[in-house]
C-alpha cells in the first residue's frame, strides 16, 4: 500500500512512480502535490499496488502525521517504520474514506467532483498484488457476492438433495414392522443423515463476513440465503485468530476454482498479510477532487435542515450558507415554539489551523442577511402560503416592546483528530481560539449589530464513520445530540460573558411606556423571550460593572429584578421578589388616581327623582368630563387617572387629559344635605369652587363592580395604582 496526503508538497523524485498516470498533479518548483482524496490502483509494473490519498486533516500544524511522522516517510507504507497501532489505523481509515466518497457519490448523482472507474474482471489475472489492503478485500468480497449467486444456489441445492428421505435398506434391516392386512408398517423409519459439509461452512463464514462489513462499515450486500450467521463475540473470536485457524483446517476440501477463490477472499480478511489475485493490467480508482465539499456534505447531512426557504441558506446576495437549521432558543428552556435559527459553516483545515478574517466576515454577513429576511416577513406581513417555510417563518427575532433582537447562534465547525487515542468516539469541543465579538455598541447583547461567533471542533473520525455507515437512525440520534451540544456550548459562552436578570414591572409601571421613555438606557439590553410576555430578560456585559450597577439601580425603582440562570423560567423567583418587596410606588409609575362620586339621581322641579345623564355616561363608559364639586385633598398635579364611584363601588378608570378650576352655583345644603330655604321660601344659591376634569380613554379593572366600604369617605381621595388594585380585589385597604 502506498500512502499520500492531500495537498502535501512532495519532492518529484519521491512520488513519480507512485503517481504514474494520475493526471491531477500540481508541479511547483520541483514539488508535487495531489488535490484529490481517495483510492487509486496503479498497474505500473514497478508499483502494482494501491495508492491511497488521505485527507489533510491527518497533518498537524507542524506538518506531521500523528504528530510523529513526516508524510514522505509513509509513502511506501508497508516498509515504513511506524507503530503497529498507527499502521492498523491507516488501513482502516482508508476504508472509511472510500466508503464516505461512495455515500456522497450515491446521494449527489450529478456531482462533478468524483472520478470513478471499477475493474470489471478483478480476480481473473495471474498476478498477485505486492500487498493488499482491507479495502481490497472488502470490495472483492462484495463483488464475489454479486457475481456468484448461481454458485451459492448450486451448492445449496446439492446440500439439501435427498436430505431427510427414508433410508429403506437400514429401516428394513434395523427396525421391526407391524403387519396389518398383509402390509408392513414401519413406525420408526431411518432417515438419511446429513454429514458435515465444508462447502456450507465456508459459505456461512463468507456471509458472516459480509454481515460484519455491513454492520461495521456500512457496505450493503444482499444475503439471500437463510443461514444462521456467526455474529457478536463469536465472530470477534474469528477476527482475533480463530478465522485463520479454521480456514486452514478446511482449505484442502475445495477443488473448484470458485470455491478456492472464495476461500482466498475469506482468508485474506482474517490474515491481513495474505495477497489476493487481481488483474494488474487495468487501473481502478475512486477519487474526489474537492474533499472539502464532501466534508461540508457530511456535516450538513448530519446536522442541517432540508427544505429551507430561499433567502436563508441560499441568500439573495449570492452567498451560500453551509449549514442551516432551527432548534431550541438560547434564552429559555422547555418553551413551546421558542426555536431560533442556527447558522453553521464547515472549515476543512489541517489540525490546529485558525480561522481567517475573510471567513469571520462572511459568517457575520450570513447572520445579517438572516435578520433582514426575518424582518421582511414580520414587518411587511407574513406570506399567505403556509408551506415548508412555516417552521422558519414563525420565528420572530425582533421584539416591538423592548426593540431588542433575539440571539442567533452562529458558529464554525472544523475537523479534529485526537493524535494520541485516534478514537472514533463522539466528542465536540470549543476550539482554543474563539472569534471576537462583532458589535456597534458596547454592552448590547440584544442588538442586531451584536453578532456572536463561536468555533467548535468535531471528531472527524466519528463524523466520517457515522456518515459512511449511512444509518438513518444513528444519524437522527446524533443530530439531536450534537444540536443540543452546540446550544449548550453557546449558552456557556454567553454565561461567561454576560449576567442575566429577569424583570417584571411594578403594578403602577407601564413597561412598554417605560422602555420607550428610557430608550437609550435599555436598548439592546432587554428582550422578551418568555412565554409570559409581561416578563423581560436583561443581559449585562460583565466588562462594564459600573454601568451595570447604575442601570440595575434605575430599573429596581420601577421593576422587580432577580438574577437568573440562562435558560430557566424566572416566574417563581419574581413571585418571591414581589412577596418580599410588597406594594411599591415607582419613580416612573403610572401616577395618582383621583376618586369621585358620580351622582345617580336628581330631584326634578316637580319633586320626582330621575337618573342623571352624568350617571348614564359613566355607566356606559362613555364619559368625557366630570365636575368634582368638592376639592380633593392632596396634590392634584400628580393625578393622571380618575376613578368614578357609582352603585356603591368602582369598576375601572379614565385617563385624565386636563384639569381646570371653576365654580358652580348650587343650593346651600344643611347637615342633612337638604337645601337651606330663605325667608321668602327660596333655596339659597351659592358659588362653590370645583374641578373640571376632561377624560380620555377608559380602562376596565375587571368584569364586576367592587364594593367600597364607607363609600362617601373616598370622595376626593388620591391613591396609587397599587392601592386601587388592592381596593378592587378587596385586599388590604389603605386607611
């Protein structure tokens, strides 16, 4: 086996025979590199061997394979001085690369990057390769199965011919018959016995190998015959040496060319040094000329969504995002419909390479395009067609109340290999060098111009094997797992950089009005991610402690504020804070509420009682003005709302749009509220000061009228919004 590394600069003299006939060379100053990855059989008489071109991810930042070997020293792998563990790894790694290219080629039928030529008459030549690889054996075993179905059928037909028929000679001589009506009846006939058949044993071993290849590497083969196969620990015993032993024991039982060839192939799998016959006059290859495209396809197949609407992955400015999907948002766990966009980009580098400035800039542009696509949906009206785009369209990035933007996870994925363990296990870790934060303003996480980028390394070997096996169930399981890992990793990064709080407005504070009035203080720091839309998230950058303390103090005068862990529901914490803090009067509260009695009846000149127009206007919530005959106590400049009292209670309040002083003529009343009569029998009319109150919009407190004890004592009183709510809900009443 010959081994080359993609894009490594070799001296021409070192590789000229190895690559004879391969037309994809780059010759720069007597250096040769190959821009392909894959498998190539070179039939040149000096070579007659397989050439594997493996991905550049095997090379670290020092240009060494496994951190130990110069690539030029591994060209002739069979003769190279290297650890047996590394040698075994490379032989198997070549199988995974070949298999991944096959899966890519099968799923991308119109691709232009895969070159493929298969030997049609493998095994009919008179020469053996100088060495064979695991891939040689696997491909030969699969081809044998496809081309020799008639051989298996013939063997099985002979195996079962005459089986279980009665052996009359032995039955007559060995058993006693019962004679009835001159006819003998044998109750215990002797059947023909099956003998151990070595053809059958070899076929069982062969099909067991095919099943193992399918389970391990994903190479699919049709096994059309119902043998009980050797699997699990028993087959591992065959791999560990028993397979060679057993095949040597039965080797000389086969005489046909086909059976001998089958024995050769099976033995070659168990004995890695055994050579198989091939037609060495032809060249076979499976090469891909842009392996980074295959790597992107691997990652996208394993983590990305499909049926993505135009503008998100294929963006309007011509940019193409590598990976795009929707998944749980970052700010709250276990909330229905809280998905957010995830934008990923694959980076196919040598181990340890860092990101370039161009890649970082492009990734930020991807996010800006996605934000604008989402804004166009929501600000211009959602499209009428509800089709495949629905999961993407129902996400709303912009919050109109806080004018904040949700956080979009934007990340890079690069391939990594553990040089020490060479493990195929699953691991995903943050890259040592993380990209910087892009922002226009400091301390604004929830801002459309604050773009967080993260960089993660995935185990290339795990991803390669998972993709190559092409098992839908295994891929779906890892897709959910790795998406959750990315989400948790981004959350951990946010927790490290930011402190998170939850806010709930005091009862007398209109949160929407507050955020508009304090736009510069809260913009980009607040957002509404919670199911309860009256709760808000506050994110403060840890780099600005003085600014954060000032803002927390300001918000604390108007909001209940509690620290929270990113992702948790803050409802319980805020309820506890409400109970501790109790009723509060906020500096930016709604203002004061003035109570006034609405006269329901008046006496007409003829002495009858009638319902007043004033009462009917308030009863129907249509009042536009109110004349308060008694001057209220307290500072009327703080009054923002008027609470009408009628029918013994209250049900809502009006916005006060203006208050002026005036006077009204009214009868002078005695202590029993009866008009005072002068000597001529006329009512005494006096001028009294009053308030003329202009009323605006009406707000209901509920669907009933709350009874107020000592109804008349409340006339002209001024109270806070908290006191109004307590009164309406019949809780602790102010004195």
